[in-house]
């Protein structure tokens, strides 16, 4: 998941859903076969960030 987020921030696109559908090229998709669906990925994204509590 972290790799996908880094790719998104390095891409010229501003919209994550558009990047998810069209920005992840076939070469990246082949290596990321076990990615969850877009909605599940979005719900899991907060786990990637550190909590300062």
C-alpha cells in the first residue's frame, strides 16, 4: 500500500480514484495483484500514517 501511495504522489494526477483506475499501469498491476478494491484501499489508508497520540 505504501508503494501505491508513493507512486500516486509522484504522479502528475491530483485525484486518487483516477490514478487508481488509469495511473497504475500494467507493469505495476502485475506486481500488485493482491491489492484490495479502491474503496477498501481508501478505508485502509489511515493505517499508513503515524498517530501522534
